[in-house]
């Protein structure tokens, strides 16, 4: 039962990626590394200390590293031995760095005389020299490589030195340091090969064709690097990484907290217990452009790692030397979803990185995950690297970044929701306005990243891609202004049409910030003459009220010209509209039902939620509320069908966080039929499942009716499979609300938890 009450909302915003700053980023190269700080945010959000985090396509192990850093346990799976090797060697710790240094010194002593000799040797000597140390011979590279064999990738002096370093690493007696030295060796192979070239764009001054062209590409002028110099640099990088890792770990030891498996994700349940994993964060292989196993041949050969025909057959890619078809790719990915579903615990989350140019694959992924039983929750546009995208005009280019798709293993299969057909243009304008409003002016990046997931969800991404709508900025220009601050703003003439759920004080504040951002300095009279006409349709503020709000956001040096206060941009909805004092204890004359709703509105407001009041009650309650208390004038939920909308609209009171996300919903049972209340809650749950797992669907009832209601609930089809409403609703007794209301509104510690404490679950066992 405890698990059912666990409360998490999906992450809905992106995080600025900080790739190169991570201590583990440079230890060993791998394909499409994820930014660790972003992965960490997801792990922190969806798990607790001690939880098990799985990545079934772990690559270089970023998920495992971040999970371990955050005190979680990690299971890292990858088909590629190179990937699991990098993961293991990066995660291992703590390491005695002095001992590691000693092992390096021993190696240097052994190899340096020979290396010096080779460095000075004549061309003829090198040509004739018979290599005594082992190196991979006769290992074929993929068909699309510029060389035939692994050994051909190296200039002869490089090959001689590499073979000698490896042979001497093998002589190190201490296994842990031998492996770490080998890890350093592995980390230089691409640089010590003919695929390496000078690249001014790269911070390290060079790059390899393996990671830029994703094939064994030999440039016209390779940068011929000395393997021992490269090795020394790599050793220092690993030593300093291990120092940092030691600091992070403190007195912890990575032992059983990490399990690494070199196996296929299509068989997870063969080696991971079913229903045992708390969270999955993964970046699966995408489509055709990276054939991981083909590209790892050089490493597998040098490190003597065994890769069988079966391994290649199991690889989830399109193309490669095995010429896998797109159907092979989709089928195996689908199987891996089924397996992830099996090993994940109920009600837990799966976050999946989507990184593919072909947006159609997004639908394939969603369908495959749904077919496995997952509930699709949301998609976030998440950049992989820090780049501005001034020039990106087409929303599909956002896919040049990545999306993170969140799913949940729910206890029932969610039926496909018939969506209201909202035209793409409307979505674009709505989302843009929401972003502009909530951020006090939004950048193109903000808007684009918010639009893309919504277009996906409305199944309109294709349409937008194919029509002339693909230049979204051209559309924005007609409705919004692009200011000198490089942000979009609401056009002054359109301001009075700003979204209907924005409270008037917030609108004034928004207008003030927006105007001052644009004009830099303005005098009060001018400000008032601009603002007043914008508010014609609503409450007309006095000059004094405007001045009050102006004082919050701006300052004046000379008493006449005003400019914005310096500092962080204002976050609107969390901060604004709640500052003015209201007398919470004056309850107007209303029916008992509406008095309860009135109190709920006031409590919601006190908690800085945006209260919504049921359609029936709205006229009477909005009339009696003090004018400082803003309530939503419409349901701020998009993309729901009419039936659902009309049900949700009748819920007596809903508290929306940021005016968008329902946190609590209340039905006052005195007049409503109980089953109708459940039906309304159910519609809300379809769109916002977390409100149920938090048990914040609240029936307000006299204590005396509790038993009867629970009996009614248990007899209904809402109880048990598939809806389990008995696990999602709570009771709040009218008597408690009456008694607690005056205390709550005057309690300086009042929080959502104070409300949670008043709620009690239906005691179904007692009744059954
Ligand atoms: C996009 S990469 C993951 C990169 C990783 N996120 C990182 O930060 O390094 C996808 C991985 O899936 C692996 N892979 C492909 N087919 C697989 C399968 N059937 N089972 C497990 N892993 C597989 C590839 O070897 C590759 O390492």
C-alpha cells in the first residue's frame, strides 16, 4: 500500500546540459554519451536513496555512475563488452591512487627504454622490425571502413609501441591496477590510430573519424600521435577522475551496489528478478547511423573481448554489417520494452532518451512501450549539448537535440484517449503564450522546446513538418513581438486577449515587466496610459494599485523614470498574485455546500495554488470572493475530449499548481451523487495519474456517512481492477474542515502536508 501512495509528477522542463564538466566525461570515449547532470536530475526526481536504477542500454555507464553517486544501487546492461568494460572501470572505487601511480611508474620503467629506441629508429629499421609483442592480427574491420584490418589502422611505430605497452601492462601483478592501466590504454586507441585528425573545434585539439563519421574513416592528413605521450595524458585523466570519485564516495565502497551484465536487453528477466527495479533511465540505440558493435571492433580486438555471431544478431540497430532491417530493429526494441516492464516494480517510471532524426520513430517507440503495458506520461525536449539555436526555425530541428519520454508501469492499461482535434496553429500560439507569460518573456529555445512535445502528443508533428508551418517563428511574429532582449513578448495590442486563466494582478505585473523590458525607462504617467487600455475587459486598477505592483518589480532613481529591478527574471506564477493580504476568516453568506467550496478556495489561495471552482458553483462563489483572490475562469487543461472536459469542469474545487497542474481535487459529497463524483475524478485521473497515487482526490463528507460511502464504493465498478479508486481517493470530514479552517489559515507553517494530514483513506478492509 505504501508504494501506491508514492508521489511523483513527471519532469516537465529541460535542464541545461553540462557534459564536459563531469569528472567521468573524459576517461574513455563512447558514442552519444548522455550529460550526467541531466541523468542525475531524473534519478533524483524518480528515486530515493537505496533504490535500484537500471539502464539496459548502459553504453559508457552514465546512468550507473550518477545512480551510485546519488546513493542508489545500479544495474548496468549492454550487449557490447566494450560498453560494460568502460562502465565497470569508471565506476570502480575507491581506488588507492598512490598505488595506481606506483603501477604506472613500474610500467614506465619497463617500457620507456624500448619506446625511446623506436622513436629514434630509422624508417628502414621500423620496416624490417619484427614485432615480438602480441597485437590483433587478421581481424577484419566493418565493410564501410577505410582499412581492411584492425592492424592497418595504425602507423607501424604506433603499432610497435602499442603492442609493447599492452604486453607490459599484462605483467602488472595487481589485478585492479592492471585493469585500470589497460583502461587507459583502451582510452587512447582512437587517438593513436590513423582515424585521428587535427580539429580546431574540439577542446582536445583533435578528433577521430570513429566518433565524427561513425565509421573507420581515415582522413587525408591523419594527426600521427605518439602512443606513449597519449598514454601518459590518459593515465593522468584517470588518476584525477579516481581522486574525484574517491571524494564523492567518502567511506562508501562500490561493491554489490553495482551489477554489470554483458547481455542483451531483450532477455532482462532471465537475469534480473521480476518486479525488482525502482526506476529505468535509458538511452537506447537509435536507428541506422551508429552500429555500436561494428564500431567497437578495434577495442574488442585489442582487449581480447569475445563477440559472437549471436551478439551481432541480437544488436538492436538498423543496418551495420549484419544488414539488420528496420523491422528487426523495431521488433527487438519492442521485446526489450516487454522485458523492462517485467523487471520494473509496479507504479514505477521509465525515462527514455529519444534521439533520432526520423520523428516517426517516436510513435513507434510510444506504441511499443504501450503494447508492453506502459502508460505514456509525457515528453520533454532536452538538449544534449549546450548550443544556442537562434537559427533553428523548424521545430523538427529540435530533434537534432533529444527528447526524454516518460512512461510508467501502471496497474491498468490506459485506453487510448480520443483527442479533441486542436489545430496545430492553436497549439503553437497557446504554448507560446503560456511560456511567454510564465517566464515574463520567453526565448525561442524555451518556446520551441515546449511546442515540440505538444505537437507530438497531438499527433501533429508530421503535419507541421510537411506544411509551410515548419517555420514556426514566422507564425510567432504575427502574434508576438521579438524584443531587443532576445525574448518573445505579447504584442501590446493583443495583451487584453492574454490567456483567460491569468489573474488580473499577474497580468498587470506581466505588462509592467514586459513594457519596461522593452522600453528600459518610462515615467509613471506613460506607464499608466499604456497599461490601462490593456485592462479594459477586466478589473480596472487605480494608479495607486499600479504603483504598488510597480514597486515590486521596478525602481526609480529620480522619482519619475522607472526601470526594472536588476537580478533574476521574475518567475511569475509561483511568486505573484498572492502577496496582498486578505481576511480569510470572513465567510460570506452561502449555502452549506458553497461555504465549503468557498473555504477550499481560500485554503488553496493561501497555499498559492490557483483554485478552480466547478462550473455550477462558479457564478455565486466568484461574486462573493474578495477581489484580491483570483480564481481560474476556465479549466486550464488542453488536449482532452469534450466528455472528459465536461466531467472535470463539474468537480467542485481543484487546486492547480502554476495554474496548470492539478494537485488536489475536492468533491463535496453532501449534494453530489457519490458515483458521479468518482466518475469526475476518474476523468481527471486519466490525464493526471499522479493525483491518484498521492490520494489527493478528496471526498468531503460528514463523518457519519463514511461507512456508507465506502460500502457504495466497494459495490461499484470503481473498486478493484482495473480502476482501483479505493486506493486513490481520500476522505476529508466536514467536521474536521470546519474545526481546522481557522487554525490553518493563520498557521505560518501551513503547507500541502497540513491538508494531507487531515485526509484519511477509505478503510476498505474493515468493511469487506
Ligand atoms: C545510445 S547507446 C547508449 C549510450 C549511453 N547512454 C552513454 O551515455 O554512453 C546505446 C547502447 O545500446 C547497446 N545495445 C544495442 N543493442 C543492445 C541489446 N540488444 N541489448 C543491450 N544493449 C544493446 C549498444 O551497445 C549501445 O551501447
